C-alpha cells in the first residue's frame, strides 16, 4: 500500500428495503425516515432514506477484500464522515478507497498507521458518502516474516502470528 494508491471496489451493493429495515431496527433506531413510508413521503426527499450508518458500514465493508483483509490490526477511528447525497432503496453503492498517508508505528514494531479515504457513489456516479479513517496495519516486513516457512504464521500460538495471507503489495 502506497500513498496515492486508489482501489475501486466492485461489485457494488444494491440497497434494499429489507437491508434498511433490518439494520435500522437492529441498531434500535426509531427514525421514521427509514421505517414509515407514508410519513417519509411527506418529507423533503419524498421517500424513505437508507440508514446512513448502513451506507457507512457497507462502504467500509466493500473495501475489506482489497484493502484490509489479513492486513488490518485495528480500526483506530474516523476523522471525517459526510453524506452529501441520499441513498434510496434500489440504489447501488460502489466504493473506492484512496491511501492518503502512512507511517511506521513508533510504539508497535511490525505495524504502521495508514490513513484511508473511502468514497461511496451511487449508480449514477453521485458521491453519497465519504469517510476518512486511520487504521493500524501490519507492515510488509511483518507479513513476510510471518509467512516464512519457520515464521509465526505457521505457529498460531506465537505472539507474532499475523494470520491470513496478504496479496502482494497489501502490507504498509
């Protein structure tokens, strides 16, 4: 992973009414903009909106296979989250991730901090979500050591066990 890298996440994910109702009720969100079609029809968008936390979760989830699977130690937090346009039932969310910054951790050998920007677009190319977050990742060197025939990846009890097999170029 290098600063300036851009990952396009395909396929997209079409948002359904079932997704919205299930996510909204699972998270104890009583907002009628997600649950009450008749009431939502009287509001400025004229219909129910997808729960924005579903949009954020799905956007980050779309990035997993290319960016964080087997490389992420921990999500450190979100610095910015915006939803410049709504997502409706039937819209398809497509994601992209841009690597904004990275540095080696001063306190955690074999790990580094990477700042990512996730951008979600609907089927028309309209930006519907943007999030900037920092994550703690294994370094490339830690992955190579873990994957060596006598490395910790072959001993799950080892404290240095990284788990997973990263694709080439996925370490920090």
